[in-house]
């Protein structure tokens, strides 16, 4: 009986420690995740060409490669039209 209780408590402790207190998804893993509350005002969001991984500080006025991850920049379809402060005109 004592062994059963010991293994039950040990199993519960391992499950709790494996979760790490994080519930509700995969927060903090992988690439930067977009959230409605997250401000998207840096060059990685507002440049004409952006990194698909939105690496901080990346972005360019022309094609090229991201200096952080090495991926090719892609044309930012939102640049100049939907970005804050650009209402009513395009660059």
C-alpha cells in the first residue's frame, strides 16, 4: 500500500513538473507569434521587403536576405496601405 501511494505521488509530481506551469498552448516556442495586442511598428513589419520570420530589426526597401536568419526577404503587401500613419497615400 505504501508503495502504491509513493508511486502515485511521484507520478503526479513528474506530470506537474513536466508541464512547467504553462497551460493553454505553445507559448514562447519557435518563431515570433502575432497577437492582436502586439504592436507591429518596427521595420520587420513596416518595410517594403520583410523577413518571413519577422526577425527584430530586419526589413529593407529592396529585395535581399535577412541579416538575422538568412532567409530571403518577401514583398510586404501591407506596406504603405494598411500601416499606421500611412492612411491615404502610398510610398
